[in-house]
C-alpha cells in the first residue's frame, strides 16, 4: 500500500513539474536554460541514461515487453553508438545527441512499467488534462499571458506559440483517455468528445493541413470504435448535429477572426473558405502533382532517371524537393545503407532553398525520411520492426487494437513536420504510449480477476 501511495505521489509530481508544462508550452518550456544547458537537453540526457539502464535490465524488460521488442530496441541503440564511433566524434559532442534524440526518447515508453506500474488514472487527473486542452486553445486563439511571454523570452532560448502538432498530441492524448476512462464517471463522454472535436477542428485546419489530416484519421478511428456503444434517438441525433455545426462555426469565427457586417450573414461555406485560404488550400493545388524530366534553368535540383516530382502547392512542393534530395544524395558513398550519421547536418539541408527565412532550418520535415537520412535503410527497417512489435504487444495485452488509434494520427502528423526531431513531442508521444498501455493492461487484469 505504501509503495502504491509513493508511486502515485511521484507520478503526480512528475506530471505537474514536467509533463503538463511540456503540453502547454512545448518548445518554449524545453528551451528553459539551467546553467549552460536547456531543459530539452537534460531530458534527452536522462532518456539516454534510462535507455542504457533498460538494456542492462534485460530480464525485467523481456518479462514485460518480450524478446522481439528488447532486441530491436537494443539494435537501434547499438546502431547509433556504432555510427558515432565510426565517424570518430567525441561522445561529449552535444550535437550528436540532438540529432539522435528520436532514438533515446523512445526509452520513455518503458518508464511506467518500472516506476508507476500500480498507478491508476483518477477522475481528477482526467479533468486536469481536459483543462490543459482548453488552455491550449485559449493560448493559441485568444490570449497568451504577457508575464509568461516575458519569462520565456528572458529564460528560454526561444519563445514560440504551440504548433499544430503540439496541440494535436495533447488533443489525441486527452480524447483517447476520455473515451476509455471518463465514462466510468460521466455517461455523456461520447457526446462531449464530439463537441470538443468540432471545436478544435477549425484550429487544426487553420494551422496545419498535416495536423488536420491526422485529426480526421483519429476522429474516424475513435468514432468507428465507440459508435456502436451509443444509442441515440432521432431527436438526440438532430440536436447533436446542430450543436456540432454550431461549435464548429463559433470556433472558426474565433480562429479566423471574421468581422461580420450588419447587413450580411456570414455562412459556413465562407468560414471554411477563410480557414482553407490561410494555407492556400484548395483541391486543385492540394492534389496537383506533375513530373518534370529535365529543365536547364533548375540547376539547384538533381533529377532522377524518370524525372522529378513537383507540386503546384508551395508548402507541399518545398517538402517534396527536400525528400527527393535526401533520397538522391543517399546513393552517394552508400549512405542509403548506413545513413549520414549524427555528426553533421543532413547534406540535402545545405541547399539554401531549404533553410527557411531565418536560415536555421535543418529538418527534413518527415519522421521516416529523417530516420532514413540519419541511419539509412538498416535503421529504418529496425524502427519499423520495433513499431510492429509494439503494436503486436499492445494487441496481445489488451486483446484489441486500441493503441493503433493512438499511434496512427501521431505518426501521420510527424510525416509532414519536424515534430519527432524535437525533444518534447517524442517525449510525450512515447511516454503516454507506455502509460496508457500499462494502465489499460492493469484495468483489463482487474476485470478478468
């Protein structure tokens, strides 16, 4: 009993001091400096130490997660260390750990089984998560407190508002937990989640098409899972549809800041047009790709044998060119096998077209392309195998494919931005995968007993 109480106290302390501020302030919180290092760098260092500990603690690891996950995880870690040794770089070089952080942060999956295995998700914790979600909307759309701006401006290396992917991961975590634990306390959970979804959807459309796509995937997966458990009368369905449309319109008004005229009523179609125009989104551009086989005045681009793919959409085209350059350059010096390593920028990102307006961007804006560029096809295959084994384990322990609903949208959003290259997104991503898996497994065991 004392052990369980201790775990609960440590769990809430860990949540309040690290996890919740990461949810709410993202990059700004991770940039807070303690002496010469940032909080995100400490997080990566602790994750690295925990990764080493997990590998040493082989017996306990295998007992819970199985041999396949252990050995795939072991090989992923060994691969990075061998790459650092091969490139003859000091292990004290912090840039190495920045570029390989997506490997070390995976260790956060396993924190819960070691330290918080007896913790249950309580009602208060769920309410607090929902409050954080509403705060994230408030800070993104209405008002971000000036005193917090000043704190992050003075004590962090960078102040930035939450990106769409950072709001999305909070949204996915909260609604995933709501759907599985909140019905124990509140019978209208499904309806409330529908309204929360309709309220957040305009924000994702406005901020990022990749996040909007991930939102849609998550919403559909969750809706299909829980719709058969709901019994709605026709009147209730009509009322719910009206409320969903109303919540969507109200949120869209806030997000795009439309000022209606006294003489004109702003329609839903006009609001949606305003949302899409923020990212220059239309069906013609979004789905328009074309192949160019050779153009003399495009000297900055290499061409594949059968040509090069372009898009009429600027944002998509920028990413397409980066990804194709990474692929083409990976065939130099057999880098397609072992990757560029972790000691320098990915060569494709030396192109001045890709460095962004401030000249500092070095991210390829795609999780899997980044893994391929850094570790080649070998590390890419190891990572895919690790995920497949993780899904297999989840299905076995829970007797369902629930964790796919969590995993899929967050992987999708990471295919369109640099979220998995930062410390805070993968930290939350892996931490809650492990937390939810273990807590749901414990819940399932209690039911069977």
